[in-house]
C-alpha cells in the first residue's frame, strides 16, 4: 500500500488513518532543493524485523536502475523541503577512509552525480591525489562510474551498515 500525505512538516504524520501500528515498512520520500537543484530523498522510518538506518539519502531512478546516495548528514530541515547545509556540523567519519576519501565521498553524495572536473572544483586536492582517491573509493564499492553522452559520471553508492 502506498499513501500520499498532504500537508507540511511538522503538522503531518507519516501515515494516514492511524495505520502505523499495522504497517511493516514506512519509507518517506520527498522532493527537496539542494544547491538550487530539485532532488529526491528518502528515509526508512520503519522496517519491521530489520536493522536499518534512519538517515535521509538521495536517490535517482535511471534507465539502469535506482541509484541511492549516502546519508545527508550535513543538512538540517530536510522534511521541510528546504534543507540547510550546516558547514560546521561535525561529520561522522567513514570507517577505514582517509579524510580526503571521506570528504570526496560526502561531496559526491551532496552533488548526486558529478564529472571528474565538477568534483575537482568542489574538493581541494591535487589531480593525482583525487585520481587515487576515486580509484580507491571505486575499489571499495563507494563509487560507480557511468558513461552518458560521451562523458564519465561519478555516483556515490550507498553502503549497508553492519
């Protein structure tokens, strides 16, 4: 069953007709504006019998399937539809990644997808360091490269937490 919730946050609930108690899964989907671009985000509010995160993540449905980004942890107000970037927010580290790898991954999640050049503009790193970082992120399964219209696009890949 799917339901559309009319009304804005914080006045709306996640379900109508008070059916949350019989519902196994509740997935919240929203359109939000991030960096002047309309994006789609989702969060798993409830998933009975399953460990799951509660972070908002970006997603995009493409001809190749769904692409899910990592958590939008540096934003507040996502439910309002107008998230605000919190630049001084202390980023939760990505276990096993260097600071540059974490920064690159978080930047790519924020951008949704990017060309190498666009990512390089947003991450202060030498071309050699950025290339090595991207290669390692791809090897570890955090990054996917696709080709569209003759250019390579970089996409963050969601990771399952144990």
